[in-house]
């Protein structure tokens, strides 16, 4: 189904305590005439290179057959290093709910897509930036945790909830189930990470016993 926008709500339940990068993101692919033209990720980071370790990222890459080049985009109004246009300073707080949304830029030529983060506890929306990803639609949305901490370092948990997309005809799509995927140990993943459903959504947790196996299908609340 062709999608025009995608959104999910992220809550960092436990602040990391180590000087390692943590990245929690909503990922989308960009398609034109059923052809993949790129992919990007919007999310929050615990990043030692930013004030109080808190940052936001909206960026991505072109297709592999074109060299996976970094997608170009607008300059963000958020402060941060000029050497990294994708990652900017952003004072997120644990225990607060942040709505991550990928939206088309109206009448953009070439096509561009906005990454917007809304603090639902205060109703404040922040435009991270716009990226020139091309494509007419979004596809293959997913959420993930990318953690560069060692497997034995203290547990950190985030909650994902309220997954939603808007189709071409304006209809709202709310998935009822998701498929679980873990990075394998052979590829550098940890065996002690797990997805844990609760009454509000799905937790992605590090440094715990795995209760939900690879490939499991989980119902959403």
C-alpha cells in the first residue's frame, strides 16, 4: 500500500549511563514507481558528542546500487556540528513521549521529506530538517534500537507505541501486528536483548534475558 506519511511514538524509559552511542529510530524507505530510491531514519540519540548526551537524527542513504550515498537536505535550525548535518542537539528527557513523523514537503521539486519530532507532554513540534530523498511514497516502515554499548553494560529500555501511517487516499493505517528481528551474534549483536510487550506498546530492552524469539509475531495493544 503506498504511504504518504508514517509516525510512531517513542519513550526512553531509562537513561543510559555509559559513554556509548544509543540510537532509537523510525525507519522508512522511499519508492518511486515501485523502485527503491533510498531510506532514512528519524530518532533520538544518546550521543557523547552532544550536550547532556541528547540529540536527534534525520538522515539516510540512497540505494545500494547507486553507491548508498548520503542523502542531501536542508540545514537544520537546531544547533550542532556543521560536520554532521543529520545529527543535531535536542534536549529530550526520559519518561516523556515523543512522536516521530515522516511527512512529504508540499510541492517540493525534487521530492523532499520532513522529519518532525513532537513532545507530546507539552505539545511542542520540532522540524529537524528536510531531506531530498526523491520518491513519491514511503514503504517498509520499522522501528529499531541501535546500541553500541557492550552487551553486559546496564540495561536500557525504550517503549514504542501508536504506530500509524496515512495512505494515498487519506485513509489511516494502524498495524495490528509486528515481526520481531534481532541482529545475530555473528553480526555483532547481543544475545541478551529482547522485545517485551506491555499494555501500552512494545519495549526494546538491553541486558535482559530474551523472552521473545527471533521472527515472532506480536499483537499490538
